[in-house]
């Protein structure tokens, strides 16, 4: 894996990586603004329940937006043939590791921007949430998790348009399960990740949710890496 560092540094110089992350932040911010306006958040007397709903929606939007950006980090360059050319310069493992790391970094920074905006908004409107830097850290974490999740799926799907629909679908799957499968719903990746982020924002220990989300992420990333190391790149 000696080529991992050069591959990582090369990936960091891709302008599209940072542009897509910035675009993702703007899209998430636009949806959040619509939610605030639609709920009359500023006009009504704030309650802890109202703030909780806003945070829940913000976390869900951030997770989904980061996952889409992460998937595009692979599918865009794969469709253009850039991934195959990079494998000629670096080892497959180095290419996958470098691209996954930069996708996670870019989405994490975007999550930090979103979290900072939410924190400033709630502070300026004097909403009693007990929010602080833990809120920003929670958004950074959920964005990093989403970015890596989306990148892993993107490397498996390899199609730009298909990933746009499939990746978000994996995150809304718990809500589509029938009542007979309700018991497994809390164990699925999106539920575990969002539960951990919300608890982190409120300074509540959440080791069980964290371990559950990390387990899902490790399984998905490992599977994607193994497939990438063996699958034809044409």
C-alpha cells in the first residue's frame, strides 16, 4: 500500500470533488430552509419538540446528501474512464483507499459547514436545545459516514444515474419495511447512524448505535473493496 499516499494526494487535487461537496451542501441547505419556512419555525414559539424535528430532518438530509456525493465520487470518474487510468498508475487497493478517503473528507467538511449553519441558526433564534460543538461534530460524523456508505455503493453500481436513485433508496429502506419486520428496523444502518448522531448532538453516550453503524460500514466497505480488487474496470 505504498502507493496509497500518492493516490490520496492526487485525489485531493480533483476540483470536481470539492465542487460536488459544495453543491451537496447548498442542496441540503435549500431543503432545510424550505422545512423551516414550511413549519413556521421562526414565527412560532420554539419548543424542544420543534427543534428535535428540525435536527432529525437535518441529519437525514445530510446523510442522504453525503451518500449521493460519495457515490458520485466514484461513478463520475468511472464513467469517464479515469478509474481505469489511475489503476495503471497506482495499485487497485491504493486507488480505492485514496478515493474513499477523499470522498469521506470532502463530505465531512460539507457536514461541518451544515452543522455550523444549524448551530448558528439555533443559537441566533435562542432555541433551547443544549446544542454546542457536539452538534457540529454530529453533522461532521454523519456526513463522513454517509459519504463512505455512498462511495461503497457507487463502486459497486458504477452507473451515475442508477446510483442517484439506489443510494438514497438504501437510506429510506427502514421506513418501507412492513410491520412484521419492525423488530429489525432499529438494527439497520440508517437508523443506527441517525440515532448515534442525534445522541452525540445531545451529549448522550451512544456506544451501541455507534458500533452498529460502524459494523454496517465496515461490511459494506470491505465488500466493495474486494469487488473492486477483482472486477474488470471496463
